[in-house]
C-alpha cells in the first residue's frame, strides 16, 4: 500500500492551488490546511477514496498571503508540506 501527498501546483499560488495525492488502496482520507501556529483553518476533504490518483482544490481567496501547511492522513500514513500563498 502506497500513499503519496504530491507537491501542490502551482506553488506559490494565487488564489487557488491543486493538491494531488495517490492511494495504494481504498481508504479514508483527511486533508486539512493549517496556519503556521498549528491551527486548522480549512478541511478540504474527509471521505473514502479508491486506489489511484486524486486531487482537491484549495481556494484561498479569503486568506492572507503567507505560508500554510497542508496535511494528509490516511490509515497509518501522515504527511505534511508547506505551501505559499502570494497575493
């Protein structure tokens, strides 16, 4: 089973970015956006996904420029990366 959180595209972005991920098996996925203080500012998805490649779009129009963390959790997999919003 392989789960991968790919780098968002574009990065830096304004005002939206695509967050892609790959699933090695059917599983429940949670993808959330955090500010750098560790607060959840938006939940992009919390649902089951089939094996394969998937993506979600984050529209950050209502958020200020800066660095954010995107986190993906599925089963025992967890990964996060920093993304950059520039307005």
